[in-house]
C-alpha cells in the first residue's frame, strides 16, 4: 500500500496564482514531451501497468485523506458556521462553490457508511467504487440504517468487482432489504412511464423512453432480432441501421421479426417464493412478482441445473408449455394474472421431477460448428463474455474455441463465450487458460495475469 505525503506551504503563505508566461508554458510542454519519450523507450509493458496501478493507489489515498479532512473540518466548525464550510473547501481546492458543495456532501455521506472509506484506505476498493456505491444508494430513498446494512453486505460479498459490477450488487441488495418498499417504488415509477422527444445540436433530435425494465428488454430484443446481418453493399454502421429500423418499426413501414427476451428465474421464485430475485440478463434484477407475470406469457422454458455452488452442470432442451396460451406483448398496463397458467405449472413440475432431462448435454461434437444444445450450456455456464469484468450477455457473444479447432475439440471444456471485441483481443494481445477451478486466467502481453471466476446463479 502507498501512503501519500506532500509537503506544502502554510495556507496564508501561498502565492497568488498568476497567468503563465509564454516561456513558462513552453517549458512545461517541453518537460511533458521529454517525460513521455523517456517512458516510451525505457518502460516494459509490465512496468507500464505497474505504474498505472501505483498511481491509482496514490490517487485513492489522496481521496481518503481529503474525505477525512473535509469531515473533520465540518465537524469541528460551530453549528452556526457549518453552512460556510463549503466556501472554505472551495478556497482550499481552488474550485467554485458548486464543486466544493458536492465534495462536502459526498464526504459526509460516504463517511456515514461503515467500512467504505476504510476499504479504500486499505487498497481493497478504489475511489471510483466508493462513489459508485454512493450514486446507486442515492437513486432510492432508504433510511441511514438500511444504507449501512446494504453497504456492509456488499463489502462482505466483494470479490474484485469493477465499480459497475459492484453497483449491480448494491441494486440487488436494495431490492432485498425492503421488498414491500421496492414493490411500491416500482409501481410508482411504472405509473410515470413516458416517452420524451427533444431537439439536439446540429439538426438532430433525441427520443428517450423510460419504463419497466422488462419492457425495455423486450424492445431491445425485438430490435436486435429484426436487425439481422448487414446486407452486401450496406455501408451503414450498426447504430445507423438500428436507428433506421426503429423509425421503420414505429412508423409502420416494417414489422418486427420473431424475438425472444430472456429472463432468469430461480425455481423457488417461479413457484411462488418471494426471497430470490429474478434477472433480465444484461439489464439487472427484477422482483419475484414481475418475474411470475413474465413467466405466465413464456413461449418456452429451459431448465438450468446447478450444483451446490450455483454452477451449471447441464441445461435442458427448451420446453414449450402445451397448450400454449396466446402470447401477449409485455405491457406495464396489463393487469397481473391471479396465478400461473396450468401449462406453465405443468412444465415446471415436469422439470422438477426430472432434474437432468434427456436433452441436457455438455458433451462435445466431432465438427467445428457449435450446435444449439451446446451453445445453451455455454451461455448458462458463462453468463457473460469471459474476459474479466466484461458484462456482455453470453447470448450475444461468439462461441470461441480456446485452442483452435481441429487441434482443440468442439467441447464445452474447450469452448468459451467471448464478445467480438474480446475475441479479437484474445487473438491479438492476450492468452487465456481455463484452470481446474473453472476460473479463466488471462495473461497480458506484459505478463500480468487477471482471473475471471465462474459466475454461479
């Protein structure tokens, strides 16, 4: 761990900053170029990454010191003078009142959450982690006790997640600490669903839709299914093609293709439990009641069988409930059914009676092409792209032979889910090995190793 200590002049002896002269500015630019050239020609890739990590630690220690100093200054000020603490902080950091106010509010809020600042000081978390936790907590109204409970549980579960991944952990815990309040917040937010239109620069406009997560996921799935592959001669980017297709769909000049939106629902939740949350891959957790509403309209069901650690060992073929109820589009305005339909209940009971259906398979095949049944197993096992911290859903990835075929078999032990970007990265700049533990160990060109652990359910 690195401890930052900087010798500074007393505040009242600091010189008043003056504009840089042309000569001083040229000197600074020349010094910067010399430093960049020295690093370019003397550092190895490993040393470069070491430097990046070291300066990140220095930055985090500086943030911890600033948070503690701001809180101390605020607490020591007489109550009648605390409203002016932001003005003092503004002078100290050379910023405006708005920036200083944000720093004071952040410092007071983060210091009230047990273990968060201490985790950054110990090098377990970074400043970005702490502020990400704070942002996620601020999206809902929780008591201080609930906020503290969420943070303590999140810290106990922290295993090297990125700030974005830690935010997802916080999001799930927020739904868990007070399920009734979470349902009430969802109902209120759903009643305020809307679509906004407003102009943007350069003759552009913006369409913004805000509504239930499952409805947004359904729209995304329909758009992606209708997009298809680029035709020969079509030079539009994917973003351009998506926008043009959206216009065609909304204006009625084309119809959506068949689509599937995937939802992961624990068996106990599907059959009436309210403890375990469901999940829309790539979007986040949803409440059990919402999951059962979606389940009642399911086109097909797939059983993922997991071991005691939540790691999949087999996946069934899709089962279509018979007779299949008419599929209705996802709609927040549709009233919730009183209970699951008989076909859905029958299908769930059949899956429970036969935990490893005959269609389950994690076996390989002789050829290069990965069959659909093996793809289902890979997507259930990997959940996302297996590059560390990548969150691309496995259903939207390439199914890569870790050891190239035909030397490497078309078998789950030699197959992995990689998004197109990290598929190219593996071919150009990284090597990857699957360890007996199930971890994926990636090695950079400089010799640094990074581990991606299995993502259980």
